[in-house]
C-alpha cells in the first residue's frame, strides 16, 4: 500500500465504523464494537503492518491519520453511549451548562467599618455632620492647637510616632482624631455639630486592649449656651442608641489638655456585666474614651470667640466599642484578618 491507498482506506474504515456504531442499540454491543474497531486486533492491523513498507518521510503523515481516525471513532462511540443513556455517558450528562458558576464569593465590610458607619448613622440621626482629616498630621494640629505647646508634659500621654519630614518632630502619624476638630473649626464658623472617625497610631505595645494602629470617632459641638449637661445627655443618648437600653455609662473626672473640665466615658463591662473580671481589670467598667468642655485656648487657636460660644468634645475608640458590643476579647482579632473571624460579622 502506498500513502494514498492508506489514506483512502482510513476514510472507508471511518464511514464503515460510523454506520456500525449507529446500528448498535445497547452498551455491551458498543463495548464489543469498540474493541473490534480500536483494539489490538482491529481491522487496522494490516495498515499498521503497511507503515513499515512506506518511505520514511511518509510515515509521520500516516501515523497522524491513524491517530485522528481513532479519536473520531472514540468520539462517535462516546456520543452513541450518551444517546443510549446507559449511564456510562455520565461525564457528558453531568456537564449542565445551565447551572450557575461557582464564583469567588462576595466579601463584606470589615467589622470596624461597620461599627464606624453605624456610629456615624447614630450621630447623623442626632443632627451631626461627618468630617475626615489626614492620618499624617503636623505638630500644630495634633498638639499645639489642642492646648499642648512644645514641652507640655501632657504630650507624653501619647506615644507619638514621628515621620522624617520637615523639622524634627514636626510631622507625625496622628495619635488621636482630635486634630480634625481644629481642621473643622478652621473651615467654618459656629455652630458646629460634627463627628470625625478615622485611624490613629501610637507607639503602643500590643495587649488585649491596645494596638499601635486603632480607630477613633471624635465628636465636637460648638454653639451658644452648650453645657456639661448637654455633653452628659448626648453620651447617654448615644450609649442607649448603640449598646441598647440596658446599658449604663458613667463619666469619671479626668484630665485632657483640650477640655476643661474633662471626663472619661465608661460603660459596664460586657464580659462580667459590672461584677469585675480580667477584661475590665476587676473594675466592672470599660473605658471607651475621653470627653469634656472645649478649653477656651482651643477656641483661641482657631479664632472662635469663647465669650459667645461654648462647646463639648469627645473621642472614643472604635475597637473598644466593637469589643464591648460583640464580646471580642482581644484587639488583635481586628487586624489578624482570620477569615473565620471576619466572616462571623
Ligand atoms: N483625644 C483623646 C485621646 O485620644 C480622647 C479625647 C479626650 C477626645 C477628650 C476628646 C476629648 O475630644 O474632649 O486620648
């Protein structure tokens, strides 16, 4: 046989195979036919023999043609098997192109972002606006304008991370959201009713309640005739709106350079309900932040008239709020990005 004869022989075999396959109506018959068409002792054995007698340069073409023939026959048999529905065509049956795909799964907002947005909503409901400021601040906004001139001992309350920019100790990662108070007042005259959420940084060692990166929400109210009673009432309204009616908050005298008088805002411990445990250092209370009446020196720094206006301010830690509300016992849970934790909320 020469090359041409071999090729036309293969064509004939294919036509024959097709008509034979079509005639078969059961799985076993197909198996048998498959063996006779493709098995070792198939009708093609003489073609295999003939390859040896071909010119070497013609052999690859015949090899290819035989490969193609086998593939086509196998395809025809498979299709017939599927059409007969004997169960062996499963692979074909299972490919249901109408099924929806398995997508990469939809994410959701991080718990801290959810808490931030919910708090914003509570305050917007009380008539506040929302403002933001930069995370990299200057000494002026983070300290100076907040009544903490250089060398003021109160600066050591914040373990500041300075950035190598400008004069030494001029540029820093903000240690709290309080500098945004200054930016808001610089940008508008009173009255002010604004909350300012954002990320803060301190050279803190990680423990259950401290992390070098954390979030706060700052609040500032400036208007005529604002008193400490307004501050206490606002904190109370907010505590009940956010934690639920059963929760109590208390204000404890404290010190901050930018408020006078100042207080710490505490709520009953979520872990022990006020009895005292390791989470709250046996006090029954968890400190969420600070607050107080805006110091007249702060008003002076932004050109507000402290004879006409008074105001209050507060700053709360968002992680602590979330820990309190959802019973999270270690702050690192918010930053580890363990998907089991993230999915939980
Ligand atoms: N900025 C303070 C801190 O990070 C918290 C704070 C205290 C904010 C009193 C205030 C305030 O607005 O009036 O520790």
